[in-house]
C-alpha cells in the first residue's frame, strides 16, 4: 500500500450514517416570508412574545447581508427554495415513545442512540431532534427529581415562558449575524436545559440532531442555563443522509453561567460532507456563544468537527464575571473538497479572567482548513490571561491550512500567549513507526491520534469513543 | 543471518551504494566505519527498508529470504531493528503505547498471544534498568522534548523490548557524552547474544572501546574498501580514513 493510500483509508472512512429513513412528512411550502413564520409559531402553539421575537429577527435578517469574510467558497444559497418546517407526521406523545414512528426509533438505534427505555445509554439523557422537531427526550423524570429541566425548546417555550423570555437571545441577539438572525426567525426545535441553583446535573445531557428530509434546512436552537453553583455536561451529536443537494444547517446555541456555575459543552459533528468531488453535503453555519455572567464561572467548549461540506462556526465565551474561565478545545478534520473556517472568540471583560484555546486542524485531500480566533481584552479586565495553541497537520500536498489569529487588548496588565505550528505527516515519522513493526495504516492512525490527544482527553467518555472511531484511530487502552 | 550481495541503492536517482557485499552471522558484531557521505547510514536504512531508497541491483537476504522488496514493517516483524541516528519525535503518542503496539504486532506475526497493557507494563519495567531509564519515560511522548542522550537510550530501550534478531545501530554513539555512551554501550552489550547479529555504524572508534566488534569494515564512496578485525578500527583512529587504501 502506498503512503497516500494508507493515509486515505484512515481519513476517508466511508460515511456510515448516509441512509435515509422513509417517514411521512408534514412539510410547509418552500420559501420564507412572514406568513411562513406565523405558521411555524402557530403550529408550535407559541405565546405572542415568541412570534414577536421571530418577526423582529426576520425583519432584521432582510436588511442583512450574508457574510463573505470566511475563507470558504460556495454558490449562493437560495433561501426561498428551502423548506423551513418539516416534521414527521406522527406526533410523539411527550412521555411515551409508543407514539413515535417506529421508523424514527429505528433510525436512532442505527445511529447508536437507542431511545427505548430498556436500552438507554447509561447515565446519558438524550433529546432526539429529527429534522425540525424533537421526537423524544429520555430520563426526564429522573432529571426532574434533581430539579433539572431538560426538554425540547418547543415545550420550554410553552411550559417555561418566563425562563425563555428572560434568556433567549440574551447571549446571541437576534440581529447578531446573518445566520443567527435567520435562525431566530425560523428555528423549529432544539433543546432547553435549566440547572437550578446549587445542583450538579446527575447525568450527561445530550441532543442528537438528525437531518432526514432532503429539501429542508435544520434550524435548531439550544439554550442552557446554569444557575448559581450549578454544573452540567452537555453533548451534541449530528448526522445526516447522503444527498447530492446541499442542505443548510444554521443553529444557535446559547449558554448562560451564573456565579460559580460550570457548563461543559461537547460536540461531535459528523454531518454528511459531500462526495469526493464536493457534490452535496451540509452547510454548517452555526453561532455558538456562552456567557460567564457570574463570578468564578466556567464555560468549556470541546468540538470535534469531522463532517459538513462547509463549516462556519466560532464557539465563543464572553467572560463577564470576575475570575471566570473560558476554554475552547477543537479538532477540525477536512478531507476531499471540504472547507472549514472555525475557531473561537474569547471576550475578556471581568478581572482575572482566563481563557485557553487549543485548536488542532487536520487537512487532507483538496480541503481547506482555517482557524480563525479572536482574543479581546476589555479595559476593565485587569490581570486577564489567554493561552492559545493552534496546530495544523497536513496530509498530502493538495490541501491547505490557514491560521487567522486576532488579538485586541485594551488593558496593559493582560497576558496573551499564542503558539502555532504547521506540520506534515512525514515519511520519516511513518518510517520510524513501521520500522518498529506497525503497518502503515496503524502508523498513520497513531500519529493522528497523538496529534489530537490534547483535545480528545477533554471529551466525555462516550464521545471520546465515538470521536476516536470517527478518526479511525485504534486506541488500545491508555494504561501502561 | 544477513547476506548482502552486490547491493546497489540510490535515492532521488543518485547512486549511493555501489556494490556492497557483507555477511553477518548470528552472534557476530560488525562495525561499519567510514568518512561522512560514504554511505554508512544509507546502508542501514536500505537494510531496514526506508521507502526513499531504491535497490537497483543485488540482494539482501535475511535468514535466506530476499527482503529487498518487503515493506519496512514486514522486515521489522521478521526481526530487524534499526536504532536511528536521529530518532523521530511523535507528539502525543506515549513511549509505552508505541512499544506495546510494536511488541504486540511482532507477537501477532509469530502467532503468539498479545500482552495486555498490565502484562506489558510488567515486561517493559524489567527492561528499563538496561539503559538506566526512569519509568516516567514510558508515559512521555516518543522522543518529544528528549535530550540527544535520552533519545539514544530510548532507541536501545525499544531494542531491548522488541528483542530483534538483527540490530542495526546507526551512529548510536554520535552526540553522546561519556556517561551516556557508557550507558548505551552497556545496554547493547547486555542485549547482544549468540543468536543475534549486530551491525554497528559509526564514524568514531570510541564506542568500540565498549563494544568489541568481531569485524570492522571501512566504507568509502559506497563500497567496502577494507575489512579486518577489531585492530583495524585502531588503525583508522591513528591514520584517518584518507590513509585507507583501496584493496581492489
């Protein structure tokens, strides 16, 4: 096997989640206008404030322009040719899975996310979002005992309107950017988590997003609020069938951490990335932001981005509370014709705030992988500290890796460190490992595994396993 | 064990080895000496199977099998080990992980059961003393941030763990201070045995004060120009490579 073949077989595992489930849909007509937005709001039985929020966002969106600054290239998206609401016809009953279309349950089973009570993942509560709606949320009763609210955002809008009204759009304003505005106008579902004061969430919370409908976009919205002294670890997974058309995924995630609260948000993104020639795949245009509103609070983003034709996302932290901590750990893998422009923003406002950025980009094929990050230190952020590491690994000679670090400091007591490296998987490294007896494929896996280790160790166990599999890396246990 | 017959090899179209003949039997230590650019390191890389080098003529027989077309990993699993002149850094991969995977790959090849991480841990700890290495080295990334001496000791540790039949030591003594040289040499001496062959590539005579060669060969411009016993090394030391005359 030549060097290139071995590399290819490691980074180009066939997409295993590309099947489509046959279900009957309740689709809205294509296109976007105020009537469609009213229909979405009405279909979901939303209170008036939500409709107002949507309409305001829509009117803002109409005045905005799609950003062109990311280092990605794609034909213009026809926003009037997208179905903005697509729900499987059989409506699920809230507390029972009996009413969920068996084909959908089977879909999640195939994805390794069983929703049946007897087969539930150990100690992980799952909210399953299928196209535009949440079809099931597991372990709700157990979480409720601890006072934790974990439900679809649609239910939350109806059942906890005060909390939603207070927090939605408070971190990512409806007019924040083009895609956030679009999401605010048309979001259809997503997850809501509320961890009350002093509660450490007793299990991992997880949302599993699945786009099934070829013609629809997915616009989900996630809101997580950790009250004083609360803590939670949240996981997000995503897959989609293989279609030759591009599909739009424009999500918004907002995190709020009050005094001494801690939120850990992990993503393994495996949307369909298109075929070898760049046909099809998801446009993943996502706005994720958290605010450490309280003192000593902490928000940590870990992302493993292995899919999507185009990724545009910058999970960020606003460090408002004194002594608060923001972290960003990222592995972004691109192959074939994939394009990724991803990174983070750490906005230091409070005193002695600290942030860490560890970004690992792996580019193969003819892909383009950019890190874009901003570290901003406000005037009052005395003693703020940032440490950033951006490493890029190139596989082959037709791909690109780029780093765009931006630093803005308005406070002379701040300390900012930035390290960046670019390496190529070298013939010498591979030869060294082969000389020790490892075959070429294992040698490459081991090198990549080593490269991403710093990020993968931040992932919760279940996800680390999935992510490791995704990179086709053989981890033979870590004892020794 | 190793028979090299009329070996010609080139890299990027430039011929480096121009007809090497050499036989190493089990239990023998052969020192390959020569000036810079003579092809000493190339010879060890070609025997180990570095993909950048092309064998254009001749044979490399290992235990009777021509290995010239085999991949480096296949040769390694047959029992050929190369201690690198410049050991490669592999960030994020722990020493013990690499050694266990390599050791188990070799065991699999021979139909032996693999060691689990705990069993391997016991096994590898016993080898640490050979090169006076702290167990902490096992958890560190392969050669990452190691000093020159630590890297060379690490090569010998790997050799002790993988227990090869043929050891190719490529300038293992270069860049070592006298203590490190002693430690590395002691390690090699303890590993070598009547069933192993050693090819020791070196520019200097000093490592041969610690490891006694059975044969010394002088390489010049891709050919072995002189062979002799251990006294040849001393001769070279006093006269220099320039003085060695062509023997054919």
